């Protein structure tokens, strides 16, 4: 396998974006919160929400002491609001199991609510400087092109961790940079639709480029249309509850003008089922 680490490290040192979680002293709690927010949400939307969140809850204990409804309110329009509840529950678990300190061990991180393979390894690597493969969507695309000569990656699997491990230097500090650099390359240069191969530091070693950029298909799962969807209805209900909080709203008044009454009711039922809303008699409110 060609050496991808050396050019990636050199490129990252001059091309990396200045992001809050990359700054010295940012802290493991800040890294954990940022990783929750970055799941399926662009960096540009995350940064202001992250800063506001950490200003309000600078430690896991601070968040754990507050109501889950406040976490949902603060999440605002970041999308996929169950992440706010998961983060709140993870904060409680961190206080109860780890004395209020975000654990460094991958298995301990995986045992927290809302944390999977990617987030656990990202915290262990970027907050604690450990050597693990960190694989997100951008990383998988870089590996698929550079190593497998595929235009787009296959669906996620454990093979991704094996592939990333294979390009990591043995030096722990260098491995951290390579993890971040591969992710950054996929986000800014080796993009899904318009890769800028002329700017890529590993273009000379890229199997996809050497093969003539073949169209090898795209097995990525497509996001369902938002307009008119149940997701849009859920968002409208949750927005109304956030604006009214802490006061409840009569059920009959919750997005009463929604054009599809059955869809509105499905949205309310699904929010209750997910723990994002509570119904008491004829009232609806955020969870307490």
C-alpha cells in the first residue's frame, strides 16, 4: 500500500480549517458535544450552537443537573433532536459512572447513551490522543477512492476500521493527525460530487484517479424528501413546544393549521414515543 500518511500530514498542517474542537485545551466534554452535533449536520451550522451549548453547560455535571426539556430547547434547529436527549442522558451517566469526567476508554465511551463506533473513537483520539481508526462518511469516501478505486464507498462496515488502521502511522501523535487529515480531505477536497483532484495531496497515489475515474456506482442511502414529510411535521410540532416551554400547549392547538391532520397526529405520537414530548390529559409539552 502506498504511503498516504506523509502527504496527508504535510497537507493538513497548512490546509486544516480553524475549528473550535481543534484548538488546544478545548477539552473532552467539548469534543464529545461537538461530535454529537456533527452527526448528520454541517460544520457551519454546528459551530454557533456548540459555543452556546458550552457556555450554558461547560461540564457534563452542569447539563445533567438541568431538565431534558432544556437540552431539547437549546438544540434548536440542529435537526435529529433525539441527539439532545441522548447527550443529556450521556451527561448523567458520565456523572454517575465516571465522576463527571468524560471517559477516555473506547469501551466505556461506547457504553454511554447515543455513542457508537465513530463517536467513541473520535473522543478517544481527538480529546485524549490515543491511536484508533476514526471513520466518518468523508473518511470512507477518501479510502474508497484512494485504495479501492471506487467513486463512492460501500455501505458502512467493520472493514472501514481495518482499512483506516492500515494507513495510520505507528506514532500515536502522527496517527491523530492522519485521522483528522483524512476526514478534512473528504470534507473539503475529495467531496462526493465535485472532487478537486488537482488540489489533492494524495492524487499521485489515488487508485481511482489512476484508473481514469470510473463510475463504479453509488450505493449510498438517499435522504428522503423533507418537504411534506413526517419529519417536517415533527419539526413543526417540536418548534411550537420549544417556543412555548416550559408551559404546555393544549393538544388541539398544536400546529392546528397543519394541512394533514393524520400526519400531525403521527408526528405527535412519534415525538411522545421518542421521549421528545409528554402528553398529560389534553396537554403536550417538552419532557421533564
